[in-house]
C-alpha cells in the first residue's frame, strides 16, 4: 500500500502534544480523540473498529497493521487520564510543555507517551512488510475501574486471529512488570429506619450498623497485615482491604436512613480476595437479618463496582521473551497498581507491562515524561517492527 499520511503528527513528540490536547479525563467523552485517530488511520487505508460504551459517550478503538495471521503483538493503552482538579500545575496541563528535558502535561506518563510512540510508528509498520501483525487496543475508563477493557478484549479475540502476546504500556520506565495485584472495588449500602435521635428504640441508625460492618473490615485488614511478608516482591506482600469513602446521615439529630461506604480488596491471589469478600459478606448477612427483623425497609446490600484479576505472570513466557529482548532487560518487577494486564492474562494471552515514563510522575501535578523515556518508547517500537519482520 502506498499512501501518504495526511497532515497529522508524525513524530512521537507531535503525537504526544496532540493527544495531550484532548481532555480525556475519565468523566469526559473520549470520542474526539478516538475519532481523530480513526480519521488519520482511515486516510492511510487502515480500518479501525470502535467498540462503544458508556451510553455512546465513549469508545474503545481497535486496529491492526500487518497480515491477518495469528501470533501478533497487542499494544494496549488507555485513552483516559485522571483529573487535574485541585492540583497546582506550573503550566496548562492540556498543552505539552518542555522544561529541562521533561515533557509536561496530563497523561504524558500515564499513558499517552506510550500511545504516541506507537502511533508515530504506524506508517513505518505499514511500510515494513510485517510478517506478524501489531494490534492496537485503546481503551476508555481505565482509571475509573477498567470499564472499557472487557469489551475491548472480547472484540479483539473475536475480530483477529489469536494474538501471541500483549504489551500493556503503563509507565514502567521501560522495565518489565510481570505481576500486579488484582482489585475488587465494592460499595456497601446500609438502609436504616429514620427516627429522632433521642428515640433510638424507634428506628435503626444506618451509620451505627455500617460502623459494625466496617469494624469487621478493619479487623480483617489488621489480621492480613499481621501476616509475615513473603518473597512475592509486592509492597506490602499481603492482601489489603481498606475503606475509601464513607457517606451517611442527613442531620445530627436523625437516626441515619442511609449509610454507604466504598471499600476495596487488593490481592495477588483471587482466592484470598474472594475469602475476604465472603467473610465481610457473612457479617453483612447477619446484620441484615437483625435489622430487617426490626423494620422491613432496612437492609444491607453490596455492589461490586470493579473486579480486576491480578496479573500472576503464569504462562507469560512468550511476552517476557520478546519484551526482554527488545528492551535488553532480563529483570522482572512487580507493580502495586492495578492494570488491564490482569484482564488480558485472564483471557489467556501472555501479557507483560512495559512502557515509557515513570509511575511516580503519574497522577501528579506537573506530570511529565522525560524526553529520553519517550525516545526509549520509540526505540522499543522500532525494534518491535524489526522483530515482526523476521
Ligand atoms: Zn495508566
């Protein structure tokens, strides 16, 4: 195919500037960014597939370069970024700004730098005569519970010959991360029965009941923390559970009608995570029965907001082998954050995390990627193209 790419960013840096300019904070639509990339691909004759979600306000984007054969490499990245609200930025977060070898902007590290490096090499991939394909898998709503990835992975597996491996380009400083913990995000809502707070016998305070249940979570958290550290490399190595948000009551002198709290369980072991959930749920069922016996409108319910499996590293040899070679990095590391990698692994695809930029700069005011890291991301893409031509 001989086509001239349209007037759109060519270098990784230009791509990064363009990608940063889209405010794809998770609460916003990401369609403008997705449409811009799709239109650019279109002009080069590359067909892309949008997988719509969030009532049509957002979309994943999937496209492949190279032959329609199995054994391709998936480059996975999320298009959304975390908010800049309340953060003190030295320059406009949506305008790429270079200072002292650092490219500042929201998403430069997490993870538009990786996307920029990949997109900048699309023309080279088209021209190279790849023997195995590259599949770009761009998701939405990663930062708010990895909501886009499941339908993206489903569409990927249904739409292309089985890929050989996945590289999730979260910022690792181009080191290889082959394990991360999983997370269950949960919201528990306790419904009580309102009454004047002097008349505690005439109602049920949702706050008081929720506190008992939260006390159980604290107990479990303490017990887990008392376990000796193991050699897994996770910091901390044990399963954790914690309560992030509590909302309850409307006035000091009313027995609260409603109390809800958002909590999470993070574990390297799906079974252990489930055991924590079951233990809290058993306690919730007991309390639920007790308050329902007093008033029919009382009750306790827990909603699973997200359930992301850990990346265990089992069966990831093909991904490790290739990415080690491309980065000259034999070492493997673990990540304390959650990524889409666990979902790809659960789908049976060998997966590692490796991308430019550093996690320490992600989500921060004045987020940046070092120009040397962006260059390392580009070098990775160049070597990938070479490897896939062999
Ligand atoms: Zn990220």
